[in-house]
């Protein structure tokens, strides 16, 4: 097994693993804490994040909120800039999520 240097106490060793499920059981992946056996500090955390059901739930909440806001704003207020801004925010959100899914990261 490979030993890892603790960033807190600078000791070399094999970390103790502590598995934690997210609060929303169906929406996210399990996180694993890698804990130093000597000092007890968290060396790093792997896993976590949303799964496909979590992304679908976020999209659904965002879409329903957008529909309520989009249909609830009358045109006579002169808020015609709101629709392109919401579309831009939506595309930025989708692009960010695609970027986060494709980037290989340790934490």
C-alpha cells in the first residue's frame, strides 16, 4: 500500500477511511474522508457531489422557478432584459456542470 504524507503533521502513513453518506440519500454520492492516524486531522476528501438524480432535481427546480418568474413578469414593466439574462444564467449553469463532470479532480 502507498503511504501518504499528512499536510498537518507531515507524518507518512496509510490514512484511516471514514465513509459518509450525504443528507439527501438519492441525490448524491458518498464522501470518503481520509484521516491521519497520528494527528486525527482530515488529510483529504474524495467522492461526494450530485448523481444523475440530483442533477435532474436541480434542473427541475431551476426550470420550474424560471417558468414561474418568466410567466409572472408582465411585459408592461419594461423588464425585457430579464429573459436573455435568465437564458444566459441557465447556459452558464449547464456549462459549469458539464465542466465539473469532465474534469478529473481529487477532492
